[in-house]
C-alpha cells in the first residue's frame, strides 16, 4: 500500500516539475509536432509544439515504481516488470514513429504495417515471458484462459501445449494491438488521451488493490477470491503510471505546451493492455477503456461506410473528436465531455467488477 502511494507521488512530481526542462530540451532538438494536412485548420497553430512527451511520464513511472519498491525494501515482481516491458516496448515503437515525423516534418511517420509489426513483436515477447515465472501456487503472470472479471473455465492448454501457447499469443496480440492503436487514435486533442487514460489507470489501481485483499493465497480460497499473480504490485505500477500521466496533463491540457506523441499514446496503450491481461480482466477492458473503443470504432465505421457507399461519410471527419470540432464545438468542450464519458465507462467497469465479486459471495 505504501509503495503504491510512493510510486504515485514520485511519478506525479517527476512529470509535474521536470516537464518544463524536457520541453526546453525537445525544442533544442527541434522535436516539433507536424500537423495533418487534412486536419482541422485550427490545429495549424499547434505546429512545432514539442512532442514525444511520452518519454517524460514513461521514464518517470518506471523510475517511480523502483523507488517505491526500494524505499519499502521489496523485490520487484515479474508481473510489474512485464507491464514495464510492454509500456517501454510499445512506447519505443511510437518513439521511432515520432522521430521520423519530426525529422521529415511530415505527419505520415512510420507506416501502419510497420507499427503493427513492432507491436506484434512486443506482444509475442510479453506473452512468452508471461507464461513463465510461476509462483509457489503455480500461477504465471499471463493466464491461459480468456477472462472477464476473472478467468473463464475454458483453458487454451486443453487443446495441447503447442496449440494452447499459440492461441494465448494470438489473444495477447489482439489485445495489445487493439489497445495501443485505440489510445493512439484518441490522442488528437490537447489532454484528451492523457485525461482518459487517468480513469483507466485509476480503475486498475482499484482492481489490483482489491484483488490483493481478496487473493486466494491470502484468504485460504474463500468464495470469490482471485487467482492473480502479484496483484498488489500491479496496483503499484498502475499507480505509478496514474501519477506520471496526471503530472504530464498539467502541461498537456489546452493550450498544450507539449504533446505526448505516439511515444506516449502507444506507451499508455501498452501499459493498459498489460494491466488488463495480468489482472485477468481482458474483456472488461472494453468498458474500462470505453472511450478508446468509441474513438477507434468511429474510424472503422467511417472507412467501411466510405468504401461501401463509394465516397460518402458518416462523420465530417474521423476520429469522432474531429467531427465535433468541425461542427463548431470548442476543443476544451470536446475534451471535458469526452473525459466525462471515459469516467462513466471506468466507473461502470469497476461497478461490474465489484458486483461480480458480491454475486460470488
């Protein structure tokens, strides 16, 4: 519990106090944000704003986790290290994309398939490592089951070790690529993705803390207990990211002095995907990250409708936040209202998680 508070506080202060220094450094490196040619005209004023701010809160969150563990004299666990691996790995893919954009001053950056390839490599590594490191109770960080609030009965390994392992890897790949790209799509307005992700990380702090209190190893297998490896440490790393992103949001809110870039959005997506997988709440992520689903869904619907109708559009522009911009909504209005939607989804997700536990009593 104390390690969780230390991690959250340290990462918050790291991002809050050091971001201005990073901004000056990024300006010297000329890491300025290029703007989409076909985007809203109001965004032209944002051209040149420092980007790659994800480096700030990712580094701060990772450092904060280890500070929290060091202060409490605790040993880092495989589960938390896997979250770090996923966040840093996905963030690295985003960093390469950002670097290409800033060097060429073009919003295209890394190709779509190249991004997917990088995400897949990280997801496969995560899955294979996650199936190792069983604890004294035989629990590995990554489960071989699909999960909603906890593992469902069907075990992939019932199909055989090789087939089961392949299916687990494919399932992890789907979650990782979907989540990282969903957060990336959402990051289009000042503070939008950062604020929405705070609700998601808050949800996983609560889930990890509750799973630790109701862990089967600690409660001698009482009804409704959770079989999750290192739940408290998952809460610690979630709290570290929560604090880091919250501190960054101070500087990222409208008018943003720095953007998180694909470095940050993919890093956040990777961390959230890892937390969903390791807390055995993979399908529940649809609710906890509901705003990200809406944003991605708007892009998919727009493209499908455009192809089927040969040029017609559902939205003035996708993702959907740009649709409301073109309808005349102020950017701050869109962001705050979307934050409210993200918060409602996260609350409903946590409510469903708790209700399932109550029903199992």
